[in-house]
C-alpha cells in the first residue's frame, strides 16, 4: 500500500490562476463589497459558459435556490416536487418560501429525480383545476419541480421538461454540483425556467462562497435581481414594494469566481481523470459498482462515488469510519431527506431506490489538485478496508 504522509481531503479548493491578482485588484481599487466590476463580469462569463442570456450572482447556492423558487411563483402553502436524495439546502429553500416539499424517488442510472414516478404522481395523485396542479391528498397547489444534478451527473431532464409542458408547473434546476456537465450535448443546468449554481468551497469552482441563478427570461432575471437586493425599486430613493433579501455576492467573492471560471476546462479534466482512475482501478472489483455516466450524459464528476453490493451494504458505515481513520476523507452519500427528523412529516411518493443508494454508497476524495499517488492511496486504502 502506498504510504500516506498526510490527510487526503475530500474536495478542497485549487487556487492556481488569477485569484491573487484579481483579489488585489479589488483591494487596490476599493471595490470590496456588493458593487464592483467583478460581479457583472462573473455573471456575464457564467451566462456565456452555460449558453443562457441572464445570470444573477448570489451570496450562496441556497440563497440562489430560495430566490429562484420565489421567482418561479412558489408561494406560502404551495408544494414543490423534489428528490429526497439530495443535500438539505435544496429542500430548505422550499421551506424558506413557506412551501412544502413532496419527496420523489431517484432513478438508477443518473441517481436524479425519477421522471416516471414523478409523472405517475402528477397523473394519479393530482388534478388540474383552474389552471393549477392540485395535490388531491393535501389540496395544495403543486407549483414546481426541483430536480438536482447529483454528484456532477445530469439528471434525465427531458421527461421532466415534458411534464412542465403538459402541466402548469415550473422547472427549477438545482445545478449546484454539476457545473460543466452535459445532458444530450447541452450544458446541464441550462434547460429549466431557472437554474441554480453553488460556488461553495468544495464545488467544481469556488468563489469562497457564492451562488448564481441562470434563466433565459429577462423578466425573471430582473425579479431575481430585485429579490437579492432588498427589492429596492429605485436606484436613488429607498423605495421597497415587497420584502426582499440581502443576497448579493461581493466583488471580492466574484473576483475569485472569475479567476476560477477561467480554469474550468482544466478543473473538469482533473475531475474526469480522477473518475477514470477510480473506474480503471475499481471497475472490476467484485462487490463494488463505480458510478459512471449514462450514454446520454457527460458528467463533471464533481464527486466520484461507488456503491457496494446490496449484500455488503452493512459494511459501508464501518468502511467510511475506517477510511477516515486512515486519513482518506471518504464521504457518505446524501442521507435521504424524508429520513431527517426535520422533514419526517413531509409527503413521500413510492420511495424505493433513494434509501438503498444512501445505504450502499460513498464518495471518494477528488480535489482538483489531487496527485497520482493520492489517487492510488485512495484505491489501495479502499481495497485494503474492503478485505
Ligand atoms: C445539491 C446542492 N444544492 C444546494 C447546495 C447549496 O449551496 P451553498 O452551500 O452554496 O449554499 C449544495 C452545496 O452546498 C448542493 O450540493
């Protein structure tokens, strides 16, 4: 086994470009807060990267989701269909709107929200009344679908888009983990009415913290911008006709974001190389399944992950503890949110796979700067612990 000299972190920032230069520019020019040239530049360059016309930077990805849902028309008392298998922020944003999550299952190929079961829920459990989708069981309006592109892999978005054409319902994408991924040749996160990114420290690129809402709709972009800036209606006077939020990104953070975005192709190449290394080394191991991309997808491999066979799933917790004790920061997959105490009363629909993915899986170290020896040490450590 390759000797480990230090901790192999799960996913840490890689600051290898113009980060210092652009931050110094902010300090030298006195633009350190929410005004300053890097904010619109980051928005413009990210919009171009995803091929959508409008982008609004936010203080983090959770705030992006909150204002995107608000802009999509999610009101207090509404419902949003969302996968249970995701990070808590996705669902917290629904609750910030005063709305209720209805938890959908995952599908086996992409681990994303299951389009068939979602269609089934809408057909069997809902009715369309006065131009609205109403959940028969709760009497509440179902306002939006909020699928998530998990671990860098796009979810199967076309059938979900189709549902949004058949029903008066909005598609908001949580693309926090999938910057740079592709769905059937298109950039993942460019299809929904609105789509949200995160630039948290462990994401594909980081701004030290930050998020962004993307949309093709100029009116929605203006609404999101207003919500993020305390809903100030006049550039000079302090006039507010609704309650907004202080969700703007600072110029300092945007400067980091711009520098990181310049390196996106290299970062994606590193992520893919790490995933390919793990696939090559672990693909043939009995009892282990490496999460790879669907034929219609190009994953950004934000976090390469593996599943143990069903029969060995009870070993996963011990494996996670053992690897971390060895200095290999493996992570559990997302604990399904319907199992969380805070959401235990939420409605669920035909959940089968999500809990199995959680029980069987773990994510492996994948920082952009990870070395060949570290990748090898992760593989050796995993194989040794698997026995
Ligand atoms: C799927 C998902 N949604 C939302 C977020 C929230 O982003 P942030 O941490 O920037 O608020 C994250 C990551 O943190 C995430 O992984």
